[in-house]
C-alpha cells in the first residue's frame, strides 16, 4: 500500500512543506510568528567566471526577469 501523500499525488518534499505549514499554523501566536519566519526561504545564486564569483542574484527575481524577456505571463 502506497503512503497517503503518494496516493494523493504529492511529492515527498511537497508533503513535508504542507505538514510544516500545518504545524506552524497550529502554534500559539508568539511562537507561530517566529516559526513562520524560519519557514521562509530565499534562494540566491552567483555566476562564476574565470574562478571569480559574480554578484549574488535572488532566484525569484532572476526568474521574473527571464519570464518577462520570454514574454511568458507570470504565474503566482
């Protein structure tokens, strides 16, 4: 028998994301706010050229720019 998350069509990472969100929302207000801040992530990357690191770029910002250049509408 397959796990419930797999039967629901979720990946394991998505299942963990949903479970963590449910736990954070169930906490009391003071603890919940701190937990929600820990749950936010920001992914950045840098392009390396000739052994030198370039500027750090936020992945969400870079994706928005690439989508605009490609003429693809932004999805939430």
